[in-house]
C-alpha cells in the first residue's frame, strides 16, 4: 500500500523532521502510548532519554508487527515528554527506526508528568496497512 506524504502543503511553512500530512487507505492501527519497559517489565533507561526512546520504539516495533505492520506504515506519532529538552535525543533515536525520507506526521509536547516520576516520555502512533 502506498502512503502519500506531504511536507510542504500550499500556504504552510515547510516542515523540518516530519511531514505535515500523511494519507492512505486501508486498515487503521492505533498503538497505545508506549513506555520504556522491557518485555519482562523491567524499567529501561533511568534518567536517559535516548535509552528510554530506544526501548519505546523497540516496543512499538513489536506492537506494529503484531498488527502486520512496520515503521513504514506509521502515519502519525505523538510524543509526550516531561522535558522538551529531551526532544533532540528522542528524535535522533526515532531516526534509527524510521526512514528520514518517509517520516510520519508528528506532534511533540511537554507534559507536567507521566504516571511514574522516572518516565521521561510516552509515545503513541497511528499506522495504516493495506486491507
């Protein structure tokens, strides 16, 4: 299935590091916010945003695979960071998992807290795969 990515819609300032619009047809897959916990429940990356992001995207890979999808099928990412200063590290890790030419639409926000004080982030996603 082909997804269309639009980085520069008419009248909108060009994006840097994401696409403004991603569209396609097929089955929609919604991933719950992923957290930095290993399969055995162990917390990963205390105080380290890159380590936490790597675990989060690893968990996301497993969730996508369970639905018959991969990172190329992701159309949207929402990042919830407890410190916006972690964004560069998180986005650098994202680029280990996603093709930089095929990035999803994205939103990055700073939140006051997540459900545990050692969590630096939670990331959720939407994907589309062929029916």
